[in-house]
C-alpha cells in the first residue's frame, strides 16, 4: 500500500522524480534555502529553561541533540507549554519529556521536491549534513550535524521570492 504511494516513496528516498509537470523549483537543492543556523538544546535543559530560551531568541522550536551528536527530537514552544499546563510535565523536567521523537530528516543535497513531499505530512524537517569523524585510534564513523530546521513557510517564502513565472 505505502509502496504504491509516490509521495511516501519520495519521502523515504526510493523515488526521485515522479511529477511529470514539476514546478521550476522541484529539483533545486535544499541548501539554496539559505537557512539560518538552528538553536540547539541539549537533553538536560529543563522545560522552563527551554521555554525561556525559545521565547528570548524568538524561536518556535529547536532540535534536541545529545553531546554525541545524536538527534533526539524536536521541542516546540506550544507543546512544552501545553504539557506543563496539562500536568504531564513539570517546569523542572528535562525537555526530553516533551520532545517529538518522530521527525523527518532531509539532506542539504536533497531536492525541494522531496522536501515538499515531507512537509505535506510534517510541520518541519530537520536539515542534516553527514560528516565523517575520526577517533584517536583512527577508526571513523559518520555523524549527522544539524544544519537547520525547515518549515513549509520557509519553502513558500523561497518559492514566492524567486518565482520565475
């Protein structure tokens, strides 16, 4: 069923081009969005501190990333406030208690078409860049660096500012 759904196939990297009449921006890379660097919270940040930071910096959401670089999820201002007011979380609880741990990732080299398919179901996507890191013993591993958070509004702003029609 989901394997017959072109949008699911694009979102999960199994198909590249399915639209016959693609808009002019469809194949442009995500890196062209010129996203600003994201605000990143460590998992031990309290809900109260997260609310203060997000409000002070003017952000609605922020990725929660462990010191190892593992992306744990996204914390949003509205979900944090709602959870605290509903009593399902305390101001003193770490943000990991209120994070969305289901999120989509997209690479800088992926297309805006793929991003568009992701944003049809998700409110945001975390833009990641893979980087090879080496340990002291010479062994290597791939680490994902959070490059930004992209929303439908970011895509819409890019398309409307650069509309070629």
